[in-house]
C-alpha cells in the first residue's frame, strides 16, 4: 500500500475538560485510505498553528502572492479567551474548513503536514484524567447541523450501556469488551456498529453486544412498517441462519423493520428475513464510497449468535418472530391487493352503468301538426295556396 492519506474528516463535536485546568478540545472522526477510522482531539490553538504553517508552505494557494489564487480556506484567529460560547459557535466554520481541506489538490491535502497533524497521538488514546476532577462533558454536533451550523446541542450526557458478553476486536478501529463493562456510546450508526468509549479506550463495538441499563427493550427502535421502503442491495450475502435472506448485488427489496443492531427485516416478493443494513442503499440515492468499503468490512454479529450472554434484566429483549413478520407482511400485501381489486371493480361498475345510457337512441324532435286548409289559404304564398286548390 502507498503512503497514508486522509479520505474524510468529520467534526463530531467538542469536549469540555477540567484537567489540568478547564479547557475545550474538538473531536474529529478521521477516515484513512486503509478504511480505518480514528477519533482525535485537538485544541483550536493547535488547529490555528497548523493552519498558519500550511499557508507558509503553500504561499500561492494561500493567496499571499495573489488573493485571486487562494484555495486554502480561511480560519479565524483564536480569541484572547476562548470560552464555551466561542467554542460552540466556531463548529460550523471548523466543519467547513475540514471538508474543504480534504478536497484540496493532493499536493496539499495529502502532504505530510496534514497527515501528521491528524494522526492518532498518545493523548488521543489515553487522555490525561484525574479522578478528583469531573468527568469531561461531551457536546455532540447534530446530524442536521451541517445545513444549520448555529443549531448546536447543549450538554449531552452520553448513554451508558453494558456489555452482555466478551468481545474480541477484529480490527484496530474496534474496541474489545469484557462482559459487564460499562461503555459510553458516542455515536449509534444504522449499520449496527456503535462508537463507544471505555475509560481511556475508544472504538467501534457491535450494538448486539450492548444492552441499556434501564430495561431489555430498546425504546429507540422503530415499529415495523409493512408498507416497506425500497432499497437496493449493494453487496451480496448468503444466509447463515434460517431466518436470514440470501440476496445478490443489485436486487431491489423492501425494508419493513429497521433494528439498531444493524440487521434489518427485509421483504423480497413475499419472503421476509434478516439482512445486514450496511449492505443496503436506499433506492434513488447516488452511490458513495461506502460501496467499496463494504468489501473490506463484515457485518456485525447478531445477538442470537452470541455465546455466554449474561443480561442484568430478568426478562429478555422483546423480539418479533420471523413467522409474525411473514404473516403480517402477507396480510398487508393481500389487503393492498383487495383494495386495488375493489377500486378496479368499482370503476368497472361505473362504466357498465353508463354504457346503456350511451347506447340509447337520442330522442327525435316532435313533428309539428299539419296546418289546416284555412290557415294555409290565409297565411301562405300564392304558389302554396294553388297546391291545395
């Protein structure tokens, strides 16, 4: 493999830290060319010093010689005192800066200065903490804030989940777990991989290995939608369990239940089953680089395949059987067919009722009575009067 370079940088939000003194750091999710994903933390003063050095390295592209040639984005200087408000308000500008930076010509976006600045440091994996001080407060950037950068969340208390079994990580971007570990969930992805932190460790964890502390049922999961949403299969998958579906790349299916563990219930014709959500793309959406990543990453494990599961809840998670999915799905499809049939029959009845009326002969105008002889003699012309004489 060639030199490392960054494919994408996403601003996740910022942290308010209290050790060694109160300060703020921005959280970035950095995606590399080897498909690894790392979370790094940088103060704004560091980012600004990086920006100034980048401008010195590329004076033409920074507009120092001619402002019309500038392509390196602007970045405001730090304030004398950076408080929480300025840290929060700067997020939109910083997110746009990172997006533009990665899309600059390769001689800039892939130079060592950029690569080295966003590489994972020791402090990123093991941030300095002190048990006598408060736990850092996390402020996440909402998904829709890219369109409205000023709409930033307030302080977020991250959800804490418990590991139900041991998990051995399969890549450097993942995090190993022991049964009973309490993790804070930073991001819940639809593909069933959640970004979590445990003390000084951070990484991706299969959602199936985690359970909420307040109950076995996941209240965030949507209810089944038997009308279905059209999706296209981006990667083939051969069923391993009986309740899974085997589909080929390019197949069009309908998603009827989106589950947080990344295994969605889908319908192909009248057959339903589980399928990895990370191998699906909504119909009509443009293809992205995700498709190439799928070939290098497997689907998360299903909860039913995890051994030695130990839950703290007396009752298990509420789960709909596949037979229930099939029965309700067929019932919905049949009801739709019946509705269409009734509508068609009603339309036919209206046409049949109208046909006899259309086929009836139109009424002929009434023939006026023949005028009397006296009337003709008094009112008609001479030629007409001669004909009756």
